[in-house]
C-alpha cells in the first residue's frame, strides 16, 4: 500500500482498523508496540484498543484542566465515540534529538481549541426529507442554543514537534517547540513517491479517533506512515463527511529524504459540497412505477439498483472517493514548510 499524495485507500471496517506497525509485539490487553531504526531515525509506535469509560473520564479531566490553564472554557464538549488513546507514533532524529509525535490526546486538544473559538462553523445536518434526520437537526439546534461546539470533531492537528519524546500519549511534558519555516524549494518529491517499484521497509497505520456523527456521516483522524530505502512519508488526515452536505479533509504530510538537512511538511485543506440525499424509491412501492417504470420488470432491477447506488455514492462517498474528488479541486488552503534538523 502506497500513500500516494492526494489519494488513499477506502477505510476498512472498525474491527480491522486497529492496525499495528510491522513487527509489532503485543505487550498487554491488545496493546501492540513497535520500534524500527533506519539511517539515523527511530520510529516508535503503539497501537491499542478504544478507551474504556474510565479512561475516557481520565482524559476528560486532563482536557478540562489543560483548557482552564489556557483561559479556555473548562467544560469539555461530548468527545468522539471511539478514541484510540493508547495509540501514538513518535519519529526521532537521533543526531539532533528532534522528535515528531502524533497521538489522540493531541488531536482532541486541537479540536477543543478550535471548537472554543469557532463552534460548529454553521454546519448542520440536512433533513433530506427524512423524519429521522429532521429530528437530529432539531436536536442540534436545541443543544447548540446553550453551547455551540464543533460536533463534526474537525481538527487541523499536525502533531507535536520538539526535542523530547513523550513517554505516553497522555504525557503533558513537551520538548522545546520547533520553528517551521516557509519552504522555497520544489516541495515533496512527487516522482519518487509515485514510484511503485520501491520497497516499503516499515509501515504504520493508526486511527486516533472517529465518530459517525449520529449516523449522519463520519469524522476520522487516521495516521499512515511508510519508510522506504531513500525516504519516509507520513500522512495524517482528518476526513469529514456530513452525508448530503459536504466532505472536508485536513491533510498533513511529513516527508524526509535520508541525508537531507531538513524535513518537509505539507498541509492542505480541501472541501466540497455534496449532492443532497435523495429518498430512495423502492421497486415494491407504488411510486416506483412513476419514478422508474423501466425498472419494474426483473431484467432491469439490477440496473436500477446500480443507478440508486451511484446516486448514493455522490452524496455519501468513502474516504478514497472523497480524496479523489478533492484532488481535482483547488484547495481552500495549502502550505509547505521545512524544519532544519
């Protein structure tokens, strides 16, 4: 599997999403740890299950205390339904001590900061003529009347860069902040990254958190990283889909050619509207004869069902379909930065 820029594979089912890095060793209760060293870099990762109710409570308390210390509202909004709080990745450049760390607590803290300033950003669930959706939209309006928060769990989290590696995903001690500068070169080596003949020496795939937005879409923060003989590439993506409303992807790509004096970071925000959801017309309903008279006979049923599936995919695309669509559109924002090692 290659993390080709602007594209990704379709999201696997939840049961298969807790993927450990290659050569991972289970340490306890489904938690797997992995370490890989190559050309002066060390890649440490842990993959674990969804946080328990007790662990969510502990995380909530820490988020509340951190928010209060920074002058933000200490009341923590409802958190994503699935938080992989044990999972994290830390990449360490051993010569300089520079670290690049990614974990669920950091992603959620970033969402909370943005939510406190911007709220939901006006995003609402479309009623789409379905009573169940109208009920959700009404409940949103009532809830947001008291406290508007970003119920889509959107985040532009791009990890933490410092000089010390956190001991765990919940460790609050960070190294000295790194200063990223504007990159004036040619950016990521796209020709190299698109090559399919280069072997992958090490691969990490971690989900940090996800939520199905009350069956109205999906919000997922997922990290994928691959090490190749001449470079490594990390893709951290927040993928949002509000069915029948919009798709949005915050992508952070961290790229380094071994031997190069710097690391590149490409951050891109893409967004597009989706076609409104259409109420499906079942062939057994009286309305079917009017909506699709040609599909009422057996030979045409399959074609009609395929047409309905195509219409739905336009309103409910998966991550790969969304990435492909957004790749054809100008980004809402994009920047390329570099950090000297």
